[in-house]
C-alpha cells in the first residue's frame, strides 16, 4: 500500500492535483483506512496517470486539454485590437488616468467588448492623446470642469491690527535665581517664604510661583533681621545647679586570712622503693624480649590454591 504522496510522485502529478483526483473519484480509487492512515493500492498509480492524460479540469469535467489562448480579434481594417496596458505604453499615460478617461468619455473612445474583455481600436490612441491635451496632467478634463458651476470665491478677511506693545515687563525670578543673587540657601528661602510671604512680592502659587526683582531686597532684609540659618530664639532662664551628692559610707574590707602552706613532700619508706625497683626490672626484661623477637626474620607464606 502507498501513501498519497508516493502515488502522486509515481504518477507524475502534483500533490494538489492528487488531492483533487481523490476528491472527485474517491469511489473508484482502491483505498484502505481513513484520514491520515488511508493508503492506496498500486492500481491507483495507473488511474492517476490516465486522468492526467484525459485532462481532468479543476471543476471535474473530463475532456480534451484546453486549447491555447486565441490572439486578440482584429479590427475591421485588419489591425489587432489593443489593451489598455498597450495603449499606456504607446501614449505614456498612466494606467489609472486611462481608466478615468474610459469612465468619463467611453462614448468617444472606439472599443469592442465590455469589462475585462474590452479591447480598443488603434484609432483610440489618438483619442486618448486628445483627451490628455484637453486636461491638465493628474486632473479632470476642462470640458467637465467648465460645465460645473464655479463656487464664488471667498473674501479674505483683512488681518487684524496688532495691539500696541506695552513696555516690556520686568522678568520674574525663580527661587533658585534669588538664591544665587543673595547667597541664601534654598531651605532658608523656603522658611522665609513660609514665615513672611505677605512681605515678599510674588505672582502665582505653588510650583508656578515667581518673584519680582524687588523681592531680592526683601530677602536680604529678612536675613539681616535673623541669625543666619536659624530662627531667632528667646533667652531661656538659667537652669538651677544640682546640689552635690553626700559622700557614700563604705565599709572597710575585712582582712584576708593567710593562705595555707603546701605540705612538704614525704619521703618514701625503704620497702616502697624496693618494690618500684623490682617492677622496673621486670618491665626492662619484657621490653628486651620484644626487641629480640622484632630482630628475628619474618616468614610469610602465600597460598594460591583458593
């Protein structure tokens, strides 16, 4: 069993054509399974080749292959009819402009047929050139424009006279500019505004507030009346001194008791010394035996039968 792509490759047709043959003749094609698991028998290859030779059309009607397109019909004088594209190449007029001429002056242009099958006589080339000469490039012909009544031209209003300019007002200052001129810090200026806003000439509120040039003198005056960087404070009464605390009565430390003297080492009895000497002799004998055994050669036997 073959897949549809294998049948199409062996029959020499495209996959789209094979799909169309399957849709039109699915009752005749030997198949097994459904959907993606559908497979086709070997005879399906011959059937696809036969349908290709018969020239099955896309609509399903069988018959001979289509004949090649016939040339355009000739006019009465024997000259072939022209398409709108060929006229555009001969006259140099753009295709949209030619379509507009056909729409407006179709009765003046010699042609045959309608819609997409419309063709034009060779005499129409002169008509298109004449229409182009009668109209400005890219605009409608003058004949049509002359028929339409012209709208009355609007009267232009006289330009309003400019109001006389007043004397230029003094530029308003920002708080940053005043700080640069006076040398006062920004926080101090903010404090002066909070305390003496009624004395400072200004315009606007909030972030849009600006100050007049005479505000510089007011800020300098406020600064001279107060300490630099601090608010003037009222004199505070002196705080009463605290009385000295009475001397504390401490008990004298009790005398320390003398430390007990370490007992003098006791001398051993003659019996104890003799016991220690006998033990040492025994240990020396054991050590000498161990050393002798270590000096003897060691024999190692390896068994390979396991």
